C-alpha cells in the first residue's frame, strides 16, 4: 500500500527531497490507494483507490465528494441517476438515457420522463410499443423457439394470430373471424346478449352433457321462406320446411320421404298415426283433414265412390248396407265417424240417415242407409268421415 501524500515537497537535503518526490509519485501511480481517503491538495477529478472497499473513486466536479467509478475486478459503477438526469446519457441529450428508479429496477427516460421500467417481475411502459405489421409466417410478436407463431396485423384496425405460419384468428373493428374449428370445451356455451339498455339477460346454446358420437349440423344455403322451420335429414344436413300451422299447399310438403312415425308434425312436414299409416301432409292437416272420408253413390244397383281419401273400395253387403274398405288401417277400432245423407240428386230429397252397422273394424266400416220411418232405403249421397288413430 502506497503512502498517502500531501503533494507538498518541502525544502530539505537532496536525498530527502528525492525520497519525498518518490513517495508523491508512488501515491500518484497507485491512485492514492489507501483505506482512508486523501485529504490534502484535493482538486476536482482527483483519484482515490479505496482499498477498504476495493473501489476506484474520483473526486466530483464540485470537489466536495467522491464518485465510485469501478470495482477492482473491473465492474463499472454508475450512480442511480434520475429521469431528468439519467446515469447513462448521450453527450448532447442530458435528460434521455438509462438510470435506476429504485432497487432492482432499470428505467429508460426520454425528455426527462420515465418511459419504460424493467424490474425483477415485470416490464412496464408508459407509452405505446410500436411493432411492425409483419405477417402470418413471421409475426411481430413471436416466441424464441417458435417464430411462425404469434401476433401481427395484416391490415389497418385488425389484430391477427397465427400458428404454424397460418392465420387462425382475426379481430377487427367489425368482426371476430376464426379460420379453424372453434372448440368450446366442457359444455361451455355461446351466449347472445340482449340490448345493453334492456338488461343483462342472454340466450345460450350449448352441447348436451353426454354424446355417443360427434354431430355436425350443416345449415342450408338460403334463409328459407316465410314461416318455414329447419328440419334434418338424419345425417346432419338441415333444410327448410313448412310448419303444420303455416302450410299453404300440398306440393310444398309432400316431397319429403324420410318422415318419422309420430302423431304430430315431423321434420319432414307430415303427420302419421302412431302405427305409421294414414299419412297427411302439413297442408292437408292445416285444412282440417280427417283420416278417411268418402262420398258414395248409394242408390245405384252397385254402389260407387264419387270421391274419397284413404278409401280403397266398397263392398255391397246387402240391401242398403255398404262396407267401406280403408286403404290404410286404423290403429284400433275406437275411431269416431260422422255421416250425412241426401236421398237423390238435385234439390230436395227428403230425410235420410246413415247408421253404423256391425262393430267397426280397423280395416273397414259398415253402414246402413235408412229413412225417417226407420226402414232401409238407398240414398244418392252417403257421406262419411272418420277420425282417430
């Protein structure tokens, strides 16, 4: 350790002056290295090698304190600084640079204001971070080991996410677009909220809690007609069909071939009995159709049918007794019938009645024609309608 020298060379003998000069030079050569700071002949920028802390120091410009510059191992020491006067700054811009706003923090200041802070737990900025637009193959924000996956902007006012170099999601001022399948796990739902001014209620769509397999429903390529509803072909393909209550023509509902057996309107737009027979189209049910009816010429030598529905033919049982044979059987014989009669063609004709004859059968019905005197008598118009399963 070199002695601390006061840098004052006193008059003395030649050898004493020489030794004094050598001590002063040794002190300069060692940067005044000592455990205690030099005190004599100090000026701005005077050096001191602080051997107690192994730090090289230099007197400040005001010559009133010491500035730590470097450790003995070469580590550079800088003051904390401030946003207005950073520790590291350009020579011609004294309020822009790097400093430490607190323990374990590095701050970046511009124009005397803190803009960016890096700490042990976060990077915080007070200003927007500008990024290049980039593209799907090399996004603006990427992972160090996956450079074709990240965030970028393909156009103005749009944020994009890519994986594997391909755009997967885009968020713009008008829409959210998803390129691959959107998967909502664990029965999560899609919610459609009411207008914010009316409240916070919503309508949600979700999958059932359990499925035996995957189901894909494909929408039709148009918006359908007025009052139509969606139906499925059983393979997930949806199309539009008339409802029972709004069917207007038979042709609009009779083209379906995959109706399921039901007692109400099915996805094919028809109505059937529980046994799958006596089918009626939506338009026919809308018109108040029964399951079978017949207008019979009963006063001819052989009875015949003027018009009918679900009637195959007639059997002439005996005088004034006729059997109606149904095309499609009823499910049981508990069906209901109603009837009316007119004795002859033209106006007038007198009173006639139609009575049930024998027990009704699922495949036929027998009736008897009588006059008001309770005698058998043919009638020109025997009209019967049937309702039931």
